[in-house]
């Protein structure tokens, strides 16, 4: 990042209409409440509009409706139809993440047969095994492991201590955060009959599309036969589990602890809120939202929002009510009897 | 793996009756639907039997009942009582996982006092501390850490970036996937009275039996006093948590996110489905199955299947029903009053 | 740890009244049931008092009420008002964890601009980036990554394979277990309108107070704007998720899989049992306890205990009752109609 940017260059990048002095320079971005006079702010949620009056920011990214009329905001403004998207797009200009050192660190260990693209940044203690491919402009953080024949596309960013097994195919501009594991064996075992389990070797791979982001401590297992597949533009949070042979459609969003059990599929443009999980061998269609901690126990064929779970109570109230959940079928039968 | 295998050598390994030309060679294994003419397939689930007619595979691993009668499968067959087990056993022949490089990589750091068995494969950036023991034929992936005095039996496979603390005893033929942590401190603290917590140092260790498989990003904590113990043949998926001083009986299966809280025990031959968790200080007997996302809040003394949770609904329906869960005790009392 | 300690030096450290021979030496600590004649034991829970009679320990840490009267314990005793706290405090004397090798291992890679305090123990394959600060007396295990400008206070212990991103500020005497990730990007994206997501760069950092313990495979994300903040004395178990811009108050305890979704706050002296999760953008006040697997869906303003969830049943019973949960609103309406 540079030290500062002028309002006019920001307006140009965002395609925003600028009201105010384009020569004014800003060094950061913050909330309406916290932004100082050398920072940018934004109004993305109507409930914060009351903070405009006391906002100290150099300029506010804002929708047109707030800058006209008697109650209008009078300060410098970058006027956009979608200020939240504007904030998201400009946020990169103020990102403090250090640029990874270009080249291959002498303490990285790269197999001779690996193909390393131009302008990569491979940190210390990275291990890249035979016939792996690292696309141009990609960075691998300290301690990353890339197994044999796995491929990363161009401009990927893999953070420290990520493990990528063999035969994993990853698209371009994919971000993977620390501690995540791509391509570990799926959980496949056949009962032997004696109570013991026979491991089913996991012969498939993993395919991940372009522009995917994967959080920290997330796991995407390789397929038993055939691949586990993550579509383009999918965003995945921390502690997520994608089991073997699952399919996640393009642009779906999976919040922390959400999961797909083996061989399930999630459509395109779906949202799994935190801890929303699909059991195995089911299909969820496109444009489905699943609320937090919902267990999806059967296929969903209609777009819409789905839920399960019980509401929050004091523990005292909950104890009284929970015991009745065990009596519900009896209650229903007694109710029916009374109705007769 | 070799490039191809003849049907006759596969039949001999599996103890299968071969119908067809034993000289035919196959290069892989796939599903009935996807297998090509140089691949093996298998029929393990009756619902796929209709795919036999159009199956292109070189041969199908199949039960005898499908190869006789007017509707019988007419192609090449490897006839077995348990085709799924046959598939599982032969799957290793087609595993693409690269053989780890034998010997100790020059960038591994092994304490002088560590005992390293024959024919090990220790990758770059492995650290093995004082008096640790690595059994013959075991492999340690890049970046694995093995703490002081810990022991791995023969033919273990530890994937990249696994962390094994000190004084952990692991049996033979144990597989541990990337990101997992064995022997971290249990979560033990005593309240000081001022609101602060006094750490209880975790003096115990971990013991893991032979033939255990542990998934990725799974944690097995060391005991507070005495050991946390995992029996023989236990299979553990990703993101599982085994807290301090828990005991898991032989051949039990723990799916992703399943957990045992402190000092709980799970019997032999149990199955915890995804996210099935035991609270602390309870005992679950042998041969218990717990369905997905069930919270086991008390000891279980009878074999069988156990559940908790609420069913999936549209969010609209769920909102109406969930509010009634908070009124259940009142409803039950009113129902009883009406009955009188 | 030393090989043995005398009862008199233990009594002096704990401020306990000693009954018995202060010259007797002990080599370890165990439970009343398991302690041998050269070990210490403790009685912290009344239900184990019956084990006193057969206890073989050299001495027992015990409350005064058990050593007088006709049923009193007659053996050597270290008498304390709070024996559990006494056990916790003395446990460190018997900890088997090896002392990390002091100094900087030659295979560690430390940026020239990093500031490394006195008496540190930095293991092999550690990477510390530009302008990071490692406080005096701190230890970093093998494979730890510390990003640019991040700071660790004095006497921290960071276990193997922990990843700490850039601009993370950690206090003194903080313990972090293996596989954990501090400062990964929060899960922030703006919808583009085409179904795609625009990443919001996570410009904030993480601040962690003194005396915090963080378990294995736990994630604490950096803030979007401003910091994610963990107070002093907070204790955090394995697989916990603290999302961007959350705040955790001093001395709160978070058991395994507990979580705060984005921008939520938890007060001081709270306890989240296993898998107790807060949805985003809510506030929970001080002195709240949340039971296992409870989903906190709204702010809590009154101290006390809170719960959600459904009780454990056999799967057979559960199936009958669960279907009624989907009919609850109808049942409530029919009940009301009958009452009229």
C-alpha cells in the first residue's frame, strides 16, 4: 500500500461522483464513528446514518439519497449506488498485509520436476513435491506443503502452514488461510464383520475453481473415486469441512463450521450460515439459504430459507420445556383424543 | 502402484470367483456409472443394480445373486459375498498417493538421542526431539513435529504439518492427517476466586492403539493426570476433539466434529455420526450409535441408537414452531388441565 | 521439574498447614485412587471422600473439615481451604513438558529487523518476519510463523506449527497450542450483484491480553476495521472460532467449538460450554454462563445461565417426537381452541 491516496484517484477507481476537493489525501479507511480527518468512511447501513452529523472523515462513500434534501449530509462525499461494495473494492488499497518476498527462499525445498511460474513468492520451509505446478504470481507462506502433481493457478495466495496433498487442482486467484488442509483422505471404511474397519483408499482428487477463498483450519477431503469439487467464486470460512466427493456450486458462501458430509452437493449461490451442515448423500438446489446451526437432513429442491433448532431460553425455563420435547408425541395424541 | 493388474491376480488377492478372461488387465477402479473398459467397478448397493446393464467396466466386483437368473449380469465378474469389502481391500492397489522418499531428508532435524527405526521416510523440516522413537517403516511428512519421549510404532504414516507433543505413545500402522494435534494440554483450570483462572498443568499423556486413523485438524489432548486413551482400530474423521482423560474403545468410529468432553468414555464398536458430542464425565457403553448433531448429556448403558435435535423446516415454518418450544411446559400443563 | 520435593517445601509454597513428616519426599501427583506412596493426592470433590480410607498417597491436599472428627482422615495432610486450587498450583512442579532449548536454533529464520528479547527459546524452522517483536523469556516451537510487526509479550509459550499473521499484538505469559491461527482474514465479502463476492480486505488486527491460554486448532481472525480483542486471563479451548471484530471480556472461559460470529461481544467472567456459539452483532453481558451446544441468537443483558437444544432420546422415541416439533404451532392453536 502507498502512504496516502487522493480523493480524486479513489473516485476514479470506484467510478464514484466526487463532491469536495479531489486533492485531499487519505491514509486509511474506518467507520463513520471512528474515522479521523485523514481517513475515508462509508455509510452502508441506514441505521448508522445518524452518525453522519458528527463524522470527522475526510470523505464518506455514500448513496445519493443522503446528500440532497434538508437533512442531507454536507461533507465531502464519494457518491455511489452501492457504498458497501465501494468500501469493499477500495479496502485493498489500505490493506496492511506485507507483500511477500519475491522469489524462492533458499530454505524452500522444491522438487526438480516441479514447474514454478514467474514472479512467485515462495517462503522459507515450503516443500513442493515432484511434478507440482505453482502458477505465475502465486505466493506460498512459510511451511506450506504442496504434494506431488498438485497444481495452483496464477496469483494464488497460500498462507503459512497450509497442507495441500497430492493431485489437487486449484484455480487462479485462490486464497487459502493458515492451518487448512486440502486433499486429505476422505473418511471411507468398510466394516470387516469382526468389528474392525478396512480402509478404502481415497483415489480421487480435489478440484477448486478460480477466485475461491478458504479460511483457516478448514478441510476439503479428496474423493474416494472421482473428485471433490468446489466451484468458482466460492467463499469458505474457518473450521469448515467438505467431505469426499462433495460438490459446491459457484459463488456459494459457507460460514464457520458449516459442512457437507460425504457425497452431498450444494447448489450455486447458496449461503450456509455458521454451523449449518448437510448430512451425506443429499442434494441442495441453487439459491438456498440455511440458517445458523441447522442440520439439513434431506435434499432441498426449492430455493428459499431453511432452519432447524430450538430457541434460546434461560436454563431454568429450558429445563422445563426440554423435558416436554420428550413427551411431544404423547401430547399430540392426547390433544387429538380431546378433540374427539 | 503398478500401471495395471490382471483380473486373475485381483481375483486371487480378493479370494473371488472369476468369471471371464483372467488375462484382461485393468488400470483403475471406478463406479458402475463411470468405469471405462480398462477399469474395475463394483456393485455394493442394490439401488445401483440398474446400472449394470450399461456398465463399461472390464469386470465388476459383485455378489453371486446378481449373476444368475434371467435378469442376471452377463459381463466379466469377480464374485464375492461382500463386494464393498472387496472394493475396499483392492482400492489400495490403485491409490495414487506417492511413496514417500525413504531415508531422512537432510533438512530434517532429529535429536541425537531419538531412536529411528529401519526403512523410515522422514521428510524435510521434520523435527524429532530428545528420546523420541520412530518405528521401522514409518513415514513423517514435511513439517511434522514429534516431542520428547514420544513413540510411534511401526509403519505409521504421519502427514505434513502434524504436531505430536511430548510423552505420546502411538501404536503401529497409525495414520494421522495434516493439521492434527496430539497431546496438547487438556483444558484444565481452577477458579482462583478473583475471577481469574489457575492453569492445571497437564501431566498425563496420550496412548493410541494400533491401526488407528486420525483425520485432518483433529485434536486429542493429553491427560491431566493419567492418560487419554484411544483403543485399537478406532477411526476418527476431521475436526474431532478428544478431551483430556477420555477413553475411546476399540473399533469405534467418530465422524467429523464429533467429540468427547473431559473424562468421558465411549465404548467399543460405537459410531458417532457427524457432530455427535458427549458432555464431560459420562460413560457410553459398547455398541451405541449416536446420530448426527446429537448431544449426549448423560451416560448410556444400553446398546442402541440415540438422538437429539429438531427437524428441518422452512425458516418461515420454523419461526412459528420454535416460539412454541419456549411455551411447551405451559402447553403440557394446559393440556393436562383440559383432560381433567 | 526436579525429581522429588519434600512435603514441607510443598506446604510452604501452597501456604498449607502440614500434618505429618515434612521430610517425606514425593515424585508426582495423582488421584486419590491411583496415587502411590511416593505421590501426592488431593480431595477436591466430596464424592471421592470415600476413597480416603484406602488412599496410598504420601500426603493428601485436603480441606480441614475432613481431618477432624470420628470419620476423619488420619494420614499425612496438606490442609487448605481450597484443595482444588492447591492441586492446580502445585501441578506445575510435576509437569513433564521438556524445557525448550534456549537460544535461537540455527534453522530458525529471523528477519534482521525483528526484535528478539533475552532468554528466548526459538526452535527449528521458526520464521519471524520484519519488525516483529518476541518478548524476553518467550518460546516458539518448531515451525511457528510470526508475521511482520506482530508482537509477543514476555514469557509467552507458542507450541509447534502455530501461525500468527502480521500486526497481531499478544500480551505477556500467553500460551498458544499447536495448529492455532491468529490473525487470519475475517470472513468479509460484499455481494457484487452478479452472484459473485468482492473480498473486503481485513485491515484491522488482533489484540490479546496477558495470561491468555489458547488451545489447539483454534482461530482468532483479524478485524475488518479496528481490532478483534481478547481480554486478560481469558481461557480458550480447542477448535474455537473468534470472528473479526469480536470482543471477549477478561477471564471468560470458552470450551471446545464455542464461537463468536462477527462483531459480537462476550462480557467478563462468562463461561461458554462446549459448542456454545453467539451469532453475529450481539452483546452478551458479564457473568453469563451458556450451556453446551446452545446457540445464542440475541443479546443477553442479564447475568445467569442460558440454554437451547433438545434432550437426548432413543432414536426411536426421537423420531416420533421430532415430527411433532414441526406441528407445534398447529398443536398450540388447537389447544387454545379447545380451551375456548
